[in-house]
């Protein structure tokens, strides 16, 4: 039985056990036609201090979760490794992260379902790019052939470097990398001229540009290379009320997205506070437009999994169908 089918069976089994209970959620029918309902389970979501999570913070601030009868706790981690450890241990039920993190967790036995794309449904969302240090004469990615590019290893950032350099026609054997795992350290090395180029996400990409670095390429003009996703524990989804809660969270996400997209500037202060925007960007940084809830497509997931497999990064085979299933 596939992992997806095991999850479906577990969810159905849990739901059937609740036939006699009344709930405030959607009510699927059992085989005998009797209504099945469950209260939404409390859910703990782990995020990083980045713009990707803004609609979650808005849903919390505006009482959208509370109005939906949801008990949601949002925990902000300072490092992805801490977030992933918390997910694997069961300390959090869901996380904001990328497809590489989700695939690694799945391969290691912490089964996860990608419920929605949080940022990156379109190329314009969630810019990631490669920048040349101030004072260098690099004008295109072709100029970086053989020049070490600061990035982290086995990460979505390395995936972007490989993807952008390939799109620019730079042969793989001419792509040089200098591994600098911590993004703030990488930014400082770039701006001080200790490395000539670096891969940076927003908002540090914009900050580098404001302070004199040159953006050579980003992933907003062609195929979008990065998606932030909401990953949910299969163990959580299989418990009574887990699927109900996630469905309600996605509805709350859509409501918060409509609010943010309708008046982005109204939530600049919340973004500055939660995402810790650098001082020079607090008044000028453009608040993103966010997508309504929808799981990532095969076109988003499969290239990432193929790249990971080519670099032997996975402990076990992982497929799109392992990570994505349709939620009711």
C-alpha cells in the first residue's frame, strides 16, 4: 500500500470512530450514510522569520483563526534545522518551508503532506537571485563561470544557483561554489568584498541592491525556481480532527490572503515586526501578493526531487505522490 493510500485509510478509520460525535466542521458521510464530524484539533505551525508567513500572522492578528473555531499556535524558529528537528520530534504539527526540506523529512521517515504553496505560485512571488559584490565588474551570470558563488550546500539556495546558471548557459562544471550556510554571514562577506558573488533570498537581495550590489539574475523572469510550502505531518492528519483543522486553516489562509492583497501597505508594520526587515527597507520594501491555497504542482516538485536524486541527497526514494495528495 502506498504512503498516500495508508494516510487515506488512517484518516477514514479515525473519522469512522467519531460517528456519534457532534462537531463544528465539515461532515463527510460514512458507508451507511450517517454523518461523521469532528472538532478541529489544535495545531502548532512552525515558521521562519520571513515574509512567506505573513498571511498566517494576519489570520492570527485579525482573529480569523479564532472566528473559525481553530486553536492555532505559530512558533517562529531562527533556523530551518531547528524547525525540521521540531517537526520530526512531533513538537510542531506543520511547518512553513521548502520542497527540499519536505522531501528530506519524508525520506527520513517523518511523513509529510504539502497542503499548499504559501509563496511562489507565480514567478513574481518570492524573489531569489544571484548578486555580484559592490565594486566588481561582473555584469552577467556568464561572467561568474569559475567564480565561487556564496551559497549553502544541499539546499534550495544551491538548487537556485544551479538552475539560474543553467538557464544562463553556464556549463555545470564551470559553476563554482563557496559554501557559506548562514545567509546573514554570506551577505556580510559579499558586501565587504570577501566573496565576489552570492545567492540571496529576499529581503537581503533587495538590501544588497540598495547598498550597491548588482543583481545579475533572479527567478522572477522565467520559470519560478522556489516555492514556500505548508507541510503537514501525516500523523497529525490521521488523528481525529487533524484533517478538519487543516482544511479550516487553508480557508483562513485564503481569507487572510484576500485582506493582504487588498491592502498590502496596511500590514507593512506586521511584516516589519515578524520578518525583522532590515532598517533601510522598512519603508520601501514591497509587500508580496500571496496565492490562494493550492498544493504545489508536479512541475514545481519533480525538478527539485530530480535534482536531489542527482546529488544523492535523499535517504530513500521520494515521489510527487508521496508529498502531495488532495485534501477534502
